[in-house]
C-alpha cells in the first residue's frame, strides 16, 4: 500500500481534530492540491508537521474524507475494517436476538468508526451496504470480505450514494450471495413492512424512526383521526392504525406512494379501504384542509430536509416553522403534532425554537410530551453532533 499523503491542517482546525471530530472539512485543509485520487490514505499533520490522525480522502458534501484512527502505525487494510465491523455487530447482539425486530442498522458510519459507510440488516440475513463517497467505495472488496467473515448472510446489496450532489446511482444493487424474493417482509417491534432492496435509493421504510412508530402505536394513536404528511410508504399510518386509530389519512406527492401504502397496510392485515391514501402536494392539501374546515387529532410532519415540487421548494432549515403553522391550524385542541426533522444542519434546541415560534405566531399554546433522537442501533459519537441528525418532538396543542 502506498505511503499516506500528508495533508496539512490549518491551525484553527487542529484542536477540533485532536479532540475527536471525525469529518475532514474542505475549509480545514491547507494543501488540498495534494488530494487527487479518492480512496487515498491520508495523514493529517499540523503546521509543524506533527501527526494528528489518519484517514481517507473521499468527497461527501462539504467533507473531504473521514478520520479512521489516531494511531500513526495502524494500517488501513482488511483486518482494520473487520475489527471495526465486528465491534459494531457485537454491540447490536440484542437486535439479532429480538424476533419482533428483523430490520436494523449494524454499522452507522462515523458512530462506529468509519465515516461514509452504513450497513443495514434485513430479515434472515440480507444486508444493504451504503457507500457515501467514491473514497469509501474504493475499499469495497475489503469491507464486503470483512462483512462476510463476520455474519452469516444470505445476500448482500449495496447503494451507491455518490452521484452528482450525493444522489443515488441507478444500478443493479445486488453484490453477492443469493438474490432475495421481493417484497421481503421484515418486522419492527412486531409491525410488518414490505421492503425492496433492489429498487432505487430507498427500500420502503426508514429504520431510524422505529422508536417513534412504536410510541405512536403503543401510546398515542388510540381512537384518533390521524393525518400523516410526506407519508412515503405509510409506515407511520400503519403504526397508528395498529395502535387503534379511528382513521388515518396519508398524503404524499409521489405517485407510487399510494400502491406502496396499500401494500404496507395489507401485509399487516389492515383494511386499507378504511383509510385515506392521497397523492397530492402536502402544501396544497393543507390549503384544502383549511378551506374544508378539516381537523385532526394527530398530525405527523416528517418532511425531507429538502423537497421540490412544481410550486414549492421546501428547505427544513428555513421553512419548517411555516409548515408547522399550517399543521397547527388543522390540529384539534388537545390534539397532537408529531414534528420530525432529519436535517443535520440544526440541532434539537433550534428545532424547539421553530416550534416555539410557530405556536407563538399562531397565538396557540402547547406542551411537549416526548422527544426522540436516533434509536440505539444508530450509534453516534458526542464529538460529531451532526451525526445525531434525527429530532422528533411529540407536541400537545393546548
């Protein structure tokens, strides 16, 4: 293996890296001209050429790679990756032993020591490896070999998320083993979901919301008329229906969301015809609901961080308070709003500020009942707050 490339870090970033911050930001690098090939091993050094850390070069959003070790003698090879993967799998032993949950994350990027890489496990030994840069993808052989040495797998799939602006690259995502028959039916706290591991960027359920879905089913849904916006495949609606909701309404702009939602209801033996599944721009639906004086006992708001439709561009950092105001308008007194955001550019404190602002501007009062961040299979580290991106607040409108 070639010698690591020496990457000089600007003085005002040195302390940050020494104290465990793992993402190598573009702005922190003094001699970026030395970075030519993604996947190169790099040694970060200070202005006196003192070693700080070792990592790899890989372009991911504003990042230019990730720190992998603080030991200069560590070789970044197959046994290095295997050790990291093994520790992560061991830490998830309780998930492997839980018959009610058969879909969970076994490796969560920098939270488990390798930024730019996630691995999820689905029913009966199917795994999905997601690569977030060409840099980490260059270690594919070592990582797949490590994974196959550690787990008994039936089949391995992959998602390459490093096309233009970090988008998914359309491909046959099958890597090795045997192909699964789709849909694959997985369980999450006893809720069943149909997933497709080889059908685009997403598989049909977001595993990071498992704790929230369980809370909706077990504590909050009974007897309620529930509106689920940006509903994707209707996972929150299914959780609410299983929890005894009187009715759910799922609204999403994507055409395929209707068939997908019907499927999720059906695999849980729920009568989808007793629920409403609407293909519509959520912002238009809010206007319609206000016009028709519709109101709900529970409104679930889980927008993407960024979304564009014909008439609207939504950016969570900027537009969430406005979205929340529209939800407040159609939520009954004593009703609930499940406000969620997966945007990593702001934390829980700022998110609560959005909630405060929206209720104030609507002249309404509220009480926070419960808060959620990532579930325990989505391991994070305190040195990298952005890694703990999920913020969910269950709000009661007083």
